[in-house]
C-alpha cells in the first residue's frame, strides 16, 4: 500500500506540460476584394418622363451604359444604320420587356442628342444619324451586332470582326 503513493508521485513527476504559444509574431493581414453592383429600377406605377434636358440625357445614358453593354455582350441588341440600338433577339417574359424598355429609353435619349447635334452642326437629322451610326459602329467591340451598308445600298446585320 505504501507503494501506491510512491508510484503516483513518480508518474506525475515524469509528466511535463507542453507549452503552446497562441500568439503570432506579426499581426494578421486580411486581404478583401469586393465588388458591389447597384441597380436602380424605376417604379412601373410612376409615369415616364419623356422630355429631359440635354444634361439629364447625357447622365441617363451614362448610367445606362453598363446595362446596354451587357445586352450587347449577350448578343440581344445591336447598333443599327441610323445610330440607334435595336433588339436582335428579344427573350420572352419580364426580361424581354426589360430589354425592350432599355432599348426604347436609350433610343429616346439618342434621338434628343441627335436633334441637338443636327441643330449645332447645321445638318439634317438623317445626316446626324448617319454620323452617329458610324461612331457607334467603330466603337463596337468584336462580336457585337452592327448594321452595315451592302454593295447595293441596303443594310445588313453582321457581327463586328
């Protein structure tokens, strides 16, 4: 019986605690990359504004540019020969309505700007549209739909090369 306390004492004397350091030598570094896309869609119950000053037209076009580019990238719309965007493949349902509404809004703004350019440059509306169409065709990215003149004077759709 006297051996039991002696064995227990020897067993505990042979155990050593293991030190675990939970600290860090240098502060922790966190690298966070975020992207935030904010879209504002108007209330469909509100009446549409059709007359906007030129400054407002430029602002609304600038705010819409990412949406238009996304639709062009999906090959749903293209640049026609008159300087306006035109649906090429309209999807069904709510998204199709969104595409049509976006095209209508952009074309209304472009019409106001073309009218202003025609007055400023003493051009006909058709001449101003033609100039704008050329600018839009040249700025289109590879693969986007554009309407180009044929040899017989008509226009045909093709994807920009």
